[in-house]
């Protein structure tokens, strides 16, 4: 259906950094498919060593979808509060239409 969000995006050049009580990932988003017309949302989910979700970031949404049109790339920082826990791994997710 045309209302189904796409998830076939590329998150390249991932680099982890910390900011006070946050675990952050700087990544380069690239849409290799059709241009988006409605929205793009991206977030990072952080996990502990038992593979339990610690937290997830606020959703990143670009102000202008033209920034990612035509295969252009966009750098973004995705940060989640660690809640005092040690992060073992992360996953980046994105949805758009």
C-alpha cells in the first residue's frame, strides 16, 4: 500500500561518541530509492550486554525532504540517554514515505 513506510535506507559512516549521559551515533543517511514526499524519521536504539533495550533516541526528522532527494546524503546525530547503564550495541532504524 502507498501508506506503508519504506525502510530501505542506508546509514553509512557510523561513528559512536558520547555526550554527558548520552550514547550517540553520527551517521550519513542516504536514500537510494524514490524521493520521499511525506516524512523521514530515524532513531537509534541502545542495548545492554543482555541484549535488553536500555533506551532509544528522540526521532530525527529533517526540516526539508529535499535534503535527501535524488540520492543525496544527509549527516545526522542520533543520541539516546543511557540511564546510567553500559551500552553494548546499538541499532539504527529509519522510516519514510
